[in-house]
């Protein structure tokens, strides 16, 4: 795949970054949350109807959180979502999509970590540059 080829939401979910410790890195939760918004934005053009019950959805989230065949980022995202849903089950009935524009993505700044694991800033910035271009292109054709 070329550097300029559009990414699919699934490719973004599976994306992994090198981690840093004792040197500047981006806060992992902030990066993951922003990427979740980008994935939701990219999937928004093709809404899916989910006819599963809340119990079935919760069971599927639990399975995804432990599925070793999934990438680390996907498992981490599933675990984060599981914690949120267990704390507030009403989230299962609400759309989880919070839109984000290319300009908002370009203006976003992450907290820099030093004494705990963070994501390599150059790798995160390279992915975000691609996502900004993709969102900008979508906005131009909307």
C-alpha cells in the first residue's frame, strides 16, 4: 500500500505505534480516543443497522476485548469501550459517533507523556496527516 492510499476504518483500528518511555510521547488514551472519532467519521457514510440486543452487543464487546487474533489496538479499544458500557449501559442505545472535521483534526494537540508509556509522536503525526487528507477530500465532495 502506498503512503497516499486511502485507509479503511479497519486498517486504522488495527494500526500500531511504537511506544516511548522517559522521552516525549503522546498520551495513548488521547490518541486512541481521537482515532476512534476518526474511524466513526469514516464509517458514518455507511450507517449499519444493528439488530442485536444490548446483551448480545455487550457479549460481543467482551469477546472482542479478549480476542488474541485481533490487533492490540483493537483489543485495547474494546476494553475501553467495555469499561464505559459497564459503567453506563445506556450508551448501547445511543449513537457513539461524534463527528470530526479535517480542520479539527489538524488543530488537535496531545498531552506529552514523559514518565509513562506514550505513542511515538512522529508515527502518530504521519497517520494523522493521512487522515486529515482523507477527511479533507471527503469534505470537498460532500
